[in-house]
């Protein structure tokens, strides 16, 4: 299957604007939440592979101040390797989401990429259905707003 691009929703602009005002640790927790929602797309093909889940958990722990940046960042590399090794486009996108979430402790800019790869996984899994894409982006925005409030 040739790779397709999805048309992103207007809510992405609102996410970008809110992320600009969000602290680094909060962004990492949010990125982990975004990636965690699509882990099953990878795990259905690779049920014994825990690399993605470890990257997501490391981002969550770093966001809560429980893990040093170096250790959190190191957890991202195996998730990126999983993305390179995967052959299914949906699994690749899910792995990329986890890798980007895991890299967020290193640089806040990875957070938005985690969310975009998560939406890409949803888009691929739903034949690029605009309603599914919008639903995921709306969830991401609501989740980010909740993290910012807490």
C-alpha cells in the first residue's frame, strides 16, 4: 500500500497554540497519552514487543518528575527502531507516535509529532475517515486542555 497523507483538522491549530503555552513536563505527559491511545495498532502485530509501551511510560514518568531526562530519552530509541522494523503502515505510525512521545523529554517539539503520528495511525486504521481523524484531534485537544488545567 502506498503511503497516503491525511488532511488534518482545524483543531490542530488550537493544539499548536495551546502547546506553545504549555510547560515541558505537561507536554510530555500529553504526548504519552496521545501515543498510548494507538499502541494497540502496533501491539496487534507485535504483542510481545514492549518497546513502545516502555517509551510511553518513560515519557509519563519524566513528566511527573520521576525519571531523569537521559533515562527517558534512552527509552525512545528502541521505539524508533520498532518503527523502522515494522512493515504495516498503521503499526509504523503507532511506533512513531511512541518514539516521539519518548523523545519529548529531550525536546518539547517532539510532543506535537507524537500527536500527529497518533492521528496518522487512526487515519490509516479508518481508511482516512474525516470523522475519525476529527474525533482523535478533538480528544487530543481536550486532553491537552485537561493537562494544562491540572
